C-alpha cells in the first residue's frame, strides 16, 4: 500500500452548548485545546440557534482580564459557535465523543433536553464513544438513563459544580444574581440518582473518569478535563 493511499481518520467531537448562558472558559478552553490537537469539532444547541454566553463569564472582575479577553476573542471569531446544528439532528455514532460545557444556563435547556439525554446515553453505551460533562452540565446525569432504564450515573464516581460553591452564588430563595431562580442544585440531584460524588474541594482541579464518562468540576478544571478526554481517546 502506498503512503498516499493511507487515510488518517480525524477524531470528531460534538459540543452541546446552552442557549441560556454557557460559561465561556468551560467552552472556549476545551474548544481551543481540542482543536489544537487536530480534533474536528461540531457545535450543537437545543434549537440550532447560536449559543448564548453568560455575561458574568466575560467580566474581567469575575474571571480576570486575560481570560476575559481571550474567551471574548474566540467567541467573536469562531464560526463553529456562530453556526451550530440542532441537537435533534446529531447522531451519536457520527462522533468519537460528546462534550457538555457548563454554566447555570444549561439547567434551563441542555439538561432538560430529551435529545441531550439520549445522546449522552447512547455515547456512553457505545463501544468506543466517550462523554465529557463539566460543571453545571453534570446535572444532566440526574435525568439520563441507560437502555435498561437505570440511571447512567448510578454507582459511577463523578465530580461537578458542588453545593459549597452554589451557596456563595444564590440567595436564600435560590435566586441567581440576574434574578433567575435556580431550578435545582447539581450535587443534590446527581447524588440522588446514586452517583458517587467527589468534587475534591481541596484540590485546584477535579476531573473524574469512570468508564467512558469523564466529568469536570468547573471552569478551572476545563483544561485538565479536555486533556483527559484526549488521553481517553488516544489522541496525542
């Protein structure tokens, strides 16, 4: 066989991003990290409209000037974020992995979306598929069942956005700073379906791997989570 006849298969990953407020760093850092590794990325949203970033995640006072400038530049220029596909049109077998970045907004659309749950379940159930779920998107595990009707997260070790951090954001009526009421607390709901929750609060970053499911705690863990996904996929 001649060298020119050898076709190198490109690793493909689907990003499922919120239209109600995704956290910029959790999407942008994996987007650039995986792209730099040669991964082909497709972006999907629940309706096919462009994802909407949480303004707080662009605030230099909240995330630092360097991060704010970097994520804003990528968001303003990346055509994949500007032209997503509809989640209902995504087929699990077309991708090597599916990634769900977080942000409070996912609690209003992605984690409540039938197609998101189906995509996650089918990806993890497949022979080769991997799933990465980060921060508030880990709440998706509280609603996702496998083909036997059991909760996908049951008996799996996972990390995600912890109650200890949520307490510093919402008020005593569970209202966010923008006035929206938080529908649920991620840690509570994921624990309730039988997951082994370990957010490693004493560690700078937290990434858990259990089978084909990779979870990350929050923004500061997004880079490590993306690198872990690359390792799991065998991408150098």
